[in-house]
C-alpha cells in the first residue's frame, strides 16, 4: 500500500509549488495569489524505490462565505482524517504567523506523523531564519525552496523515515481484487448489495453513509474474489465539508489495492470532472477498469448509442475500458459486471513470448518512423514483456527522452490491436540500452 502524504498549510505558503516539485511536473495551477489552486490534485510519486500518493490540499472546497481561518481548519482536519503523513508548510519570509500556530495545534492532536517544512528558504541567509519555527513544537524544521529545488533531497530522506521499507518483489495475490469506486451517492453500496445478493453494506439516500471501506470475499461462478467498497466519505459533524476529498482519497487507496476498478457513475449526471479524475488515476496506476453507468432506469428517453459516444469522447484515454449500463436498484445488468471485471483481470495475466513482442514492435517502427529532436532520432533496439498484472512492456532505446507521448500511444495501440488487453491499462517502460549491448 502506498502511503498518502498530504501537503497542508495556510494560503500562499507554496503548497502547490512543493507538490509540483515533489511530483516532478507542473500538475497543480500555480500563481502568486492566495487560493489559486482550484482543484485538489493527486499524484503517485516514486523516489529511490519508495512510492507515495501525494495530495495537494490547496484547492479544498468549503462553504461559500467562510473565513480564511475556517478554510484552514477544514483543510487540516481533512488531511488528519485521511493522510498517513502530513507535510506542514510554513513560509520563512513571513515568519511565524498565528495561523501557523493554529495549524500546528490541530496536526499535533491528530496523532499522525508531521514533517515541518520551512519553504522559500532560497538562500543561506533565509535558511538561518527557521529557528522561530521551533516554537511550533513539531521538531526540526526542514528548510527548502520548492521553487528552486533547494533542500528537496533532505525532505525526501526525512519523509522516507516514516515509510515502510519498499519490498523487493510484489506479493502474490491469488484472488482477483475488484474495487468499487466513484463519487458520493452514485450507488456504490447498493451496487455491492446487488452483486453479492444481500445487505452487506448500509444503503441510504444521504451521500457518504458508509464511514469505512468494506471488504467482501465473494464466490462468483467458482472464482473467489475480493470486493472492495469505497462508499465511506462522511465523518460525524462534517456534513458537506470535504466530502469530495474523502471520496477521492478513499478511491485512491482502493485503486492502489485492486486489480480492476469498477468506476461507478450516475447516468443522470453524465461524467463529472471528478469521474474523469478518478478514471485518470486508474490509468496512471495501470489498473483495469469497467465503467458502470448506474441509475440507467432513470434515463428511459436516452439512446444508449448516443450516450456511449459522449462517454468515448470524454474518456478517450480509457477507450479500452468497457461501459455497462445498469440499475443497482432494480438489479438490471448486474450479472454482467463481474463477468466483465474477471475478463479484464484475465487479460492482465496474459504473458506473451519476447520474440513475438520484439517482432511486432520492430515492424511498427518500420511502418511509422520514430520521433526526432534536432539531429537525434529515437531508436528502438529491443522490446519484450517485462511483467503481468499490469501487463508491462520494456523498450530498450537510445534515449528515453526522445519518446513523445504520441509515439508511446502509437506503440500501445499496436499492442492492443494485436493482443487485445481488454479493459486494462498497459505499463510501457522506455529504458536506455547500455552502450556495450548496441550492435555496431
């Protein structure tokens, strides 16, 4: 399981900039104005064998008209509830602020590991100003400059001291693990009950009824499998506050655990931005996916073909995933869900001979010339399957930086056209061929 690391702090201390620095790309919107980030962002980040799910909480939505102090409290409370480790950012230039002290009091009471990060320490002179933050009682502040990359390695080393040691090899899982993920109130618990045929999860009309994820072992046509229900998004006293955040973090945890994700959506609301975000995370985590369009009984006038075309337009990056139209309430289409999920799971176990993969890719390269940058052109020396679940393919090349995303997509499409891989994401790894192995 990847640990969830949340970046918290008051407005304009550089949370999104640090998130981008740690994740290695400009993922969050960054501007020198308080409250610029409009949507919380999640990214899986790897550093020297360790992997974490990094969460930028700067875009936390709250009730309209709430004060800045309320916004900070909501943000920190949610981070404490769902994160495994908290990166608490303060601003060296501003010094110790009353809001910093309030955040420190709240994170200290949460019982989670907290790393105090003194941001905007762009020089030795500014780094010498961190002493004031000892008064927060959270240990030694780590001086960094998220903008310039200063001190980031020290931060990573501190962070990994709280993480479990990375395993040398993944554990073998005998039973398929299928996660039910999606936004609040799309019918995830009702869908679980319809699948297993009994009231295993509490069902209520209020969004976020289930407080904790529910794991259910289930025998489907002789196949033992684990169903992971992620309906839990609500905490007492927090009706409407942070529900979307809880929902996504629960989904991230379940997706990390599963082989195949059932992404449940509400037919009456089509595909929302959060649906797209969760689907994107499923792809990035290289998991299988079945899109389950629930509440189809409420769409009697909607032509299914037209709806499918709209889905394909919004989910172009997951065009390999099947879409099923069901009604958990009336049990319509339920039997097809696990049949499709297990088919996707079996596709993830597919192992192909190295020579077959190598021949296919070399033919693809001859048919469509690789990209070039300046005088340098990408060369693919060898290709082979590196693993299963997810199906992983290694490409030995002269320079991985020459691989354009469009060419990556072209090679992936060739693999899919030839071998199928129904419903599952593929993991394509481009590695530099050692010079001694390049034939002259």
